C-alpha cells in the first residue's frame, strides 16, 4: 500500500521553498496532524517504506560507506522498524493526558499535562547512519503530531537519493517534506522559523544550528559527538574485551558516534590486549581485511586524508595500511600514544584505536574528567566495584559496563549527550516527549466562589498563614 491508499499525496524531494514551508505550516495550523488516526497512518506508511525498500536501502548504504547487509539491518533498518512498531503500539497511551495531583486551593479542579505537538519541526541528519538518524527522530515527531522538514546529509548521497525520491511516496505531502542540500542550503533553511529543531552532527555545526535557533528562540535537541573513553581494568579477560571493543570500534569502519574512541589501560593490560585485538581483527576480517565484505569504507576523500594523518600518531601495533582508491583504512591499533597528539585531540571517527596507558583507576578517571563530557563511556572489569566507581565518578550521555554500544538497542533508555556531546534525549517514549510541548493544564470549576474569598484581598494576617 502506498501513500495514495492512505488518502495522502506524495511529497516532493526538493526545496527549501517558501511555498513548501507555508504548506506544512498551514497543514499544522489546520490540525491535520493531530488526530491519532492520522499519526497512525503516517507511521504505518513509514513502516512500509522500510519494508518495501529494504534492498534499495541496503544497496544505498553499501555504496555510501561500504556497509554490509548485516550492519545495515542491525543498526539502521531493523532499529527503525522496531521504533515504528513501538510507537504504533503505544501511541494511544503516550497521547493521553497525564493527571497530576492538586493542592488545597485547587482541590476541586482537574490538573493534567497535555502532550501537544510543537508545530513545524526541522530534523537535520548526518551521513554515518543516514537512515537511522533521520527515521528514528521522525518516528517521534510524527507520533507527537508535528509537521516535519527532513534534511538528510548530502554526503551519504545514495541514501539521500532514496530518502528524497521514495520516502515522500509513503507520507502526506502537505505535512512532510524532504529538503536537500549541504551547508549553504541548510544555512538558508535555518533562517526560517521552526517550532523545534532536532540536529544530529558535529559539535562545530551544532553551534551554528544552535545560534540560528536562538534567533527565533526555537527549542532544540543537539545529538553531537566527541571522544568516548573506554577504561579496561587489569581484572579482565583480554580476549573478551578485545572482541567487544574491536567489534564496536570497527563497526561501520569506526564511523559511529558512540564507538569507543580510545582505550585507557595499564601498561601490563596493553601488552595483553594488543595480541588479543590482533586475534579479534583476524577472526572478524581475515588476514587481509581489505578483502573482507564486512569492513566498511571511509565516507569521502577529506575524511580519508584526515584519518591518514592520524596514523602517524604513537606507534602502529596493528594495521596502519590504507588504499586511497578504495578509501580503505585497515583496522588499526596505535600504542604509546601521547595525550597531546592529534589522535587524542579530535574525534577519530574511523577504524583507528589508540591505547593510552594509565597507572591506575584514579588516573584513568582523572584523564576522563579533564576532557569534555562524552556521548558514551565504557568500562570493562570483572570487578563490579570498579565499574561502579567509573560510573559514579564521571559523567557522560550514556554508560555501558562490559560491553560496547548495546545500550543503544534499548528503546527503554534515553539516548543523548551532555555538555559538548549534546543536549536532549530521544528513542522510544523519550522521542515522543521530546517532540511534545508538555502543556500544564488546570481546569477549575466555576462554582464554590466562597472558597476563593480566602485568596482575595484584603489579606488578613490569618490568611497569610495559609
Ligand atoms: P556535520 O555536523 O558535518 O553535518 C551534519 C548535518 O549538518 C548535515 O546534514 C550537513 O549537511 C549539515 N551541515 C554541515 N555543515 C553545515 C553548516 N555550516 N551549516 C548548516 N548545516 C550544516 O556532521 P557529519 O560529518 O555529517 O557527522 C559526523 C558527526 O556527527 C560526528 O561528530 C559524530 O559524532 C556526530 N554524530 C552524532 C550522533 C549522535 O547521535 N549524537 C550520531 C551520529 C553522528
């Protein structure tokens, strides 16, 4: 079933034109997106888009970053499908007014929180999970009853094409539009007034988006990046840790905002970890990872050159090879890395894992706390007290003990950053709440006016004691 079956017109993958934004705003003002039936139909359309175009999406993701079908399914298509299903299942409950308690003066009134849509929402996505990071927030925005402008990344151009050409066929054109463009066009788009902006991308562009939002006092969610520390305690099985760290570091060729960016461990653990990481890399990608169908490629030449520059930091213990023609960088481990080197100054966003040695847990925690608060923080230890200490004495958007980014698969957990890794939360019900204005409502009865005498002037000393 396509959009036509839901009585909707397909929307256009072009813009941004004043006319498109005007159409969306008019539709919102007319209340088109508010009924639960409309939201349900759009969510069902989104589900069909994912199902009908699974192969096309896998192909596009493979062309953009060499993503394997398994990685595309696991981290993009299935996650989005689950999010759609969850929203469809819970929509009626999420939309319900939430009753709250009253006090003495409002005893005979009804107090509740109404979850109302903000209005016209702008969602800007990056290229590294170009489907997931567009669709996951879109589910929340639709469920909450908003009209939406979607701006995919121009860098993941194959996925951008599918989103622009096909997604609109499954949604109502008067309420949803895909707008294309890079920095210049997005800058133009941001001059318009939106009622909510949801941005995923780099901290640098996050500041530009936040400044643009401030001009209209538009509320905003910023899902940003940074360097995610991974502490490995001496009390660990190195092979188990290496398997988990390597999988999450080299997944999507390391181009993952929640990937462990660097490992902090003792010199002794480094010596045990390097051969274990070599084992894991060979097992996952074979003797020559360049020929593995399971290892992705770097998104573009600029990022390839940036990552090549980082290979000169510390000493290469594993990997280090690259091939410009394919934008291939081997799964790499760097040792003897200094805190001051470039690889420890910027988010790596590639298949390079530096190991930085520390003397003990205190030094590791001090190292983490000297830096910006990360999006995710990982700690590995067989001693749960060590994990608890890392959790208690640091801060991050999310935390995962003894694993990689599996916390991302739970829609029961809010996802987002803190400090320079972002602000705001989404996934599951948190997305619905993010895209809803939590309107505080009190409905009083017009009777029992005598009771109100207590609050009107003239105020007697006795009344002031109330
Ligand atoms: P980016 O900030 O360069 O681009 C993100 C979006 O902003 C794109 O749609 C792009 O077209 C637009 N854009 C770029 N420059 C702009 C400008 N000057 N003005 C207005 N818009 C502009 O990010 P990216 O390179 O696409 O993605 C990588 C970054 O995103 C990394 O820092 C990564 O950690 C972060 N990220 C964060 C999350 C998260 O959930 N927190 C997820 C994925 C990626």
